[in-house]
């Protein structure tokens, strides 16, 4: 929503086992379809790899721990990684099945006391509170999911001095056939910054870049994919 690709993240270095809000049949994945994502998660014991998103690790590893919000937490890999490093984490996802798995992962990792999980369709509701880190990794979806509005709400939840991290796809992988690609908006870093509508003088842009990495399909086809990272800090 942590994992990758239009991640169930409205749920998540890119791991082909990750993929948020990019699964299932496009025509059947309207924004806010809790039943769809519960069914999608119920198809197997695990959808994502269980590893944290590499971009999250890279961008957060040196930060002092505080309160974190993981948007589209999926099966909990990012939340567990953060909690193991001292963060108190609120994880949210549209799927109750995903949240049950995230709770089990947290318990197995011994960090259940540092993670609070709550179910939200981010198009309709949002966790309360202020956070030192708000992470939105691969928060894409088919249909009319209001991603830009959700990201603006995410920015409003960042405490003074805190970080908003937005990691997304820059396009489809090279092995994905053109004719089966559904309509999804993959904004550039500059477009993400514009969509955030950050007040001038109130935020510092720490990173806004796109990068290409190797990306292997579930059935083993090698290729590449472009992803991007936007990392901004609310000034104290």
C-alpha cells in the first residue's frame, strides 16, 4: 500500500512481490471497494513479500523515531520495520483482511505494542492526529481514487519538523503489455509537488526525483520500471 505497485495501498527499491492497489481486474476495482480488496487478499496466504519498501528504508533510516502514519499499510511490512526502529506507528488500509495479517506480523515481530491499525477508505476518511512521518508508498488505484486530495490531507497531518514521503510509480514496467494496461495516473515528482499545494515558505523539498530500476514480472520476465520519490519537510 507495505509493498509496492498500485499497491493495495490504498491499500507499497521495488520488489515485484509488492504492489499496492494494482491487482485484480481493473474494471472491478473502483475506489473504496472494501469487498474487492478483502477478496483479493483472501486469494492467498500472502500477497506481498513481507519486506519493507526499499525507498522507505532509504529515506527514513537516519531519522529520529517519533509518530508515523503508514497509509495503505497492506500486510504491515513497512509498519513493522518502523516499529522495530522505535517508531510508534499508525497503519491504515482499506482491507480488513490485510489489517489482520498486519496485526499478526506485528505480533510475530514483537512490536504489536508499537503499532495501531485502523481501517479507512482514504477517499472517505483519514486517521486523526499529527505525525512526525507520513508515508504514502505506491498509493495508486484504478478508477476515481482522489489521490491528490488524499496526499494533501496527508500533508496536513504532518507535525512541524516532520516528513511527508510519497513514493510512486512513474509508469508501467517494460514487460507489461500495452493492451492490458488500465488507465492509472502516474504523476511525475514535479506534478506530485504541484498537487500537494504546499504553502510557500512552510515546507522544504528534500527530494523530488525519478529513477529506473530492474523489475521482474511475477512469472519471471525481466524488465525495468520507473519510480519516483518526493520527500518534503514541514518547517518548524
